[in-house]
């Protein structure tokens, strides 16, 4: 197999497996065996292994004791760290947006368009709908960080977002509130008040963190034998 073909197959495997993890079709703790995935995806084991290594670098897969890859299962401490990082990045992004004059009508309209699509999927039942809602949720926060003008920080932020939502897809709890909180953020941007935007973003992320942590604890208690 040529290097070019193998690289293309590895990219295909990477994209497919990442989509399955982010959508919840591959759950935290689930084993990822290259031989089985090779048959399922009709791709040879070597590109599959390369894809799994990329997913490990993304923080979505881990290799406990090198006995094989599994979808990463996040601890409460790791979730707290993810949200702390998001708060630092997103609150700084808000400040940079106002400094750069990037809070334009076009930017606000982009956020509103995203919200409409997000709300459509968030209001529907099922894992596929939640997965679609989370994709628009990620896009919303990406728009804010990208508007701050630092592509490197935006790349770090997207990696953190994907890890956050890998946890969230199993522990969504009351997810509908996220749409209302995004709407509050947009209206604060539209009003042009930086302090109000900062407060809305901070409140949203803290609520999301607390909701996720509470549901992780609840699920852990439910799965622990009495």
C-alpha cells in the first residue's frame, strides 16, 4: 500500500471514529480493537491504528496499560479542568472581540443563524438529535473564539470543546437551557455591553459544568452495585 493511499485511509478512519465518539455511538470506556474496526470500516488495521493514535492526541481515546485503545472516560477532575480552560479562553475572546471592534452586525447575525439551527435540534428527542445540537453548540462557541482573531487559540479551544462534548453527550441532563443561555449571550452582544456578555458567557459555562458534573456523579452512583 502506498504512503498516500494509507494516509487517505487513515484520515477516513479518523474522521469516522471521531464522529462516532462525538455523537455518542462509541461510549466512554468502549474498547476499540483495530481488527474489528478494520472489518467494520473495510480499512486495513494499519490505518486504523494511525487513526487511533490521532484520536489519542486529541484527548478522545486512551490506551490504559497499553492493552488496547478505549474511548476516553473523563473524571470529574478532568471535566473541571476542561471548563476552567474554556472559561479562560472564552472570556478572553470576549475582551478581544470588543477591543478589535469585531462585534459587528454580521457577527451577531452569524450567531443568530447558528442559534436557530441549534434550537431546532435541541428541542427534539434522540441521540442523533442531541449530537446535531452539540455540533451547533460547538460551532457557536467557535464563532466567538474565532472572532477574537487568534487561530492558534481557536485550534486549542476546538480540541477542548470536543473533549467537553464527548462527556456531555452521555450526561446531557437539562440541555434545553443551553439554547436560552446562548440567546442571552447574543442579546448582550447585540446591546454592545462587554460586561453583560462576559457575565452571560461565564454563567453559561459554569451552569454547563455544574450540570455535567452532577450527571456524571448521578450516573456513577447508578452504575455502582449497592
